[in-house]
């Protein structure tokens, strides 16, 4: 009995610690960008979806924006084609775009099924639906890389309609240009643009790293909180580079665009979203506007 009471007390303490955060963020919109290694494991997928569904049940209004790059590469290879990248961007011809749309649609519906299994309502859409995401052709170093889009505008009406009717939107990063041609979009950029358009209180990036480091080889250089000016200075000083650079730019852009907080979390850690949002210490990197903390 004593052991049971101790375990119950620990659970109660966790709930009490979470209470002020639940009150603070009630009815607030949170955009979760989901991709990377956390999508490769069914167990981690279910963990992420449980987290997001719980957020919905305690009063948040979550929106998931998902990637699927590794799955797209696998399907491209199955057709006998070899995935090509220029400056980190996938070269997307018409056939590859068709594959990408198929794969991303399949990912959306799988995530919808997981949410529905937990007793909540979800709808899988792409940026094409409701004219949500408009793009123009994106070049990479002046080179034409095919159907890769740069976002020019986001019309969030369809997202607001879904949230108002208690659905969890799950968005695939695909958009249309002015000629109604279909384009693939970087999921990080799509999440940033959507978060700004819906005036989200939080934007969460689930990644393959613990967060931001001044020096990735030095684990003691981990940064748990950083203002946008400090982050921009790290970029200007050349301290942050490689694959983290565009993600960092999206984080600062989102905060400058009105998103209250942006978080980089390790999506490989089970329940990383809950640990960051509902505990006093958190565990990832949080970006905030200058002067707020």
C-alpha cells in the first residue's frame, strides 16, 4: 500500500506542476512540426500522437505539419530513380513530385488513424486544400530544381474552420503556384509560415537533436533559452551552421512574425513535447522575443 501511495503521490505532483501551464495555454494554438527519425519508429509515432492528442484534450488547439523526406526517398528508389539534392534541396521532377504527394498523403492518413484510435477527430490535408498555401518556384543557387516551392502566402481559413469544429488538422507540406501547378515545400518552412498565419502561441520543431548548442561537440554548451537577437548573432558570427542553420532561421522568423515561443526538441525522446511544455525545467531549446525573459 505504501509503495502504491508513493507512486500515486508522484503522479499527483506531476499533475499539479502541469496545472498552471494547462491554464495558461487553454484555447491557444500550437503548431507541431513532426519529421526526422521520430517518424521512422511506429512506437515513437504513437508517442508523439499521444502527446498532441493530450494537448488537444486539455484545451490546446494543436496543428501538426509533417515531413516525410526519408519515406519519399525510399519510394523514389523503388521506381529505379536516384534521389538527387542540390544545396540540401531535393531535385523534384514531375514524377518525383507525384511520388512525394502520394507518400505525404499516406503519412497524413496514417497519423489521422492514430489520432482517431485515441478517440479524437483529425483531418489530413495538404496546403493545396482550400487554397491554403500559395508558392512560387524556388531556385537553389540559381539552379532550377523542379517542383520545389517557396511560400508566398498562407490563407489559414480552412485551419480555423477545422479547429473551431474540434478537428486536429494534419498538414502535408504541398502547395500550388499561380498556375495551379503542385509543388513540394520544406516542412520546417511550412510549419513556420502556418504558425505565423494562425498567430500560434507556440511552434514546436521535433528534430533529431536535443536542441541548440554553441558547439555541437561540446555537450556543456547546450542552450536551453535564447532570445531571437542572440540567435541571430550566433548566425551572423558563423557559430551555427550546417543543417541547423535553416531551422534556426525559421525559429527566429516565427518569433519575429508573432509566434510567442518556438521550441526545438528531440523527437526521439518519448513524450518530449509534454516534458517541455508541462514541466518547470523543460528539456529542449526555447526561443523568445527580446526582453521577455
